[in-house]
């Protein structure tokens, strides 16, 4: 009880500055006129991303993961946190959950190489219920309502009994994919799209341990594929694909890009081709870019209401957060950007049609509001405003460490309620 009271006090202290912030705070950097910065939660510096399910956001960092209640999207409230029993290294990416079971992979080069399974039905009490040695991976994805796990390195885990996960197969076997993918996405129940070279379209409905290849991409070159989304459970025409590169100018033709692939003939021919790609400009932050970069392009999501085109928002490391419009013909144009001081944006997540969160390796969590027109009635209107880098919100690892310490080691197993 003492520990819970201490945790509640700390979380209240974290939330209070957000609640009492002025209605029109001064933005901590630069933004296009249609982007309004609301607040920053600096708890999750070094986060590589999270997962939005229903009214909860699951945020993963190198110390564990936290669960936020998004009843008020402008004021996310942390309701649960757990330490991750890992060898400290760097945060793995793209944890997944159905709101009942959560999975986190720790793969090479992390020597733990474990799959961790958590019971998260009680948001205030996420509980470790199983581990599986040798089943770690950089990214892991739920398939068929988290009864199976597909991993970026090809491994397939049977999770029908969450307390007793078992290695069951490898989706790369017999395919043209000769190296580890970066991600795997269940685009519709039992249908999986791999972020690999080439991109594979898999049918896992009848035999999840041995999925059937039913389609693949025609690659324009040897570019690295980082992530994919197929909006509306695969009913949309355009498959959205993101790349990633390191130590290459983001604006160059080799730089990581955001892409659209045409799936019109996928069912008939089993093939899909790239239609367009977009890269961030290497300019000054005042002009919507960055003169330097470590990486280019990362996680992205679509705005609610997206249908055969619409707004997509992506984390782009030092190039901040990019707002991209996909046209009905699959062409990509930029509509806005947010480049705060000290940014290394990992992923952007739409919570409502207007509110989105950016998870940032340096800044933690930024809360933004999107305006369809630059003529909104905010304090800064259509004026680009900026602060010096040393005026950016201070990243605090201490808060995250305190949360982990207060929560203590992983709790004993509890029943998983379906």
C-alpha cells in the first residue's frame, strides 16, 4: 500500500504541470501554422514507440512500459507501470497488445533474447506471466487476437496459452526473404504484411504456424523496409510503407522514404508496385527541415477517417514529425511539420481526429493538435515561433527510474481473463 501511495503521488505530480499549463503555451521549437503544441510529458526519454489500443496508450522504453488512460486526450493519465526484466541496452520497438495480453521482444544484440508476455487486463497492475528464451526479436506482433506472435526475425510463437508460449515455426521458411525483416503487421485478422525485402502478404488463418504466401511487392531497388500499414483492415487501395536509413542525408534518393504501394491487382496477380515516395528536406528547422540527421523515417499512423487517401503522420528523427497527405491516386505531398528543440521523433499516433501524440527518443511524449486550416484562433496563429535548444523541456530519466523502483520487480503471475 505504501508503494502504491508513493506511486500515485508521483504520477499526480507528473500530471499536475500539464493540467495547469496555459491554454496556449509557447511552442518549444518550430512548426507549420496548422500544428499546435499542447504539452510535453518527459517521462519516456529513449522510447522507440508504443501501441494505442482503445482508450489506452502503451509506451515502451528501456526501463519497462507504462499504460496511459486517454479519456481526456489532452491530458493522458498514467495508470500503470512495470519494470521490464531485461539487460539494459536500448529499447526494442513496436510492442503489441490486444488490451488483455501484451508482448515485448528483446532480441539481438540484446543478450536477453527473450519474449516477455504480460497480463494487462487490469491497467493499474500489468503483470509478467511468461517468458520464452530464444524468442526475442527487435519487433513482435500479435496475430489472431494475440493467440499467435509473429516476429521480425521470422519466428512464430504459439500464444494460445499465454502462460506457456511455444516456438512453432518460421514465416520466412520457403520464401524469397533472405534476411531478417524489421516488422510484421497484421493488416486484417489472419492476414499479415511483412516489412521485408520483398514485402510478403501472408495468409495465417488456417495454419498460423505455417502461413501461406499469397502476394509480394515488386521492389524498385534494394531499399530497407521499416514498417507498413494497410488502412481499413486491408480494404484501402494504398499500402503505406516506411523505410529507414542511417547516416545518409534524408533528402537524397538513398534516404529513408515514406511510400505508397498499389494493391489494386494484388488478389488477381499476387503483386503490388510502388506508386510514389517522399523524403524529408535537409533545410533549417525554420524552413521545416533539419541540416543534420542520424536516421531518416520511422513509425507512422493514419488520421481517423482515412479512406483511399488522407493524412498520415510520421516520426522522422531530427526532422521531427511530418504530416503527409496521400491523394486518391497515391501521390504524396507534405501538409505540415513539427520540429521542437532536441527532437529525435520515433513515432506519431493519432488519438482523435485532431489530437496526436509524438513519442520521441529525447523528449518523451509531445501532445499536438492538428488544424485543417492555418487560420485557427490560437495565440500564435499562422506565425512560426521558436525557442533556442536550451529552452526545450528537460528530459528526465530520474522520473522514469523512480517509477520503475516504486513498482519493484515483476509481480507474480495472475490469471489472464479473456
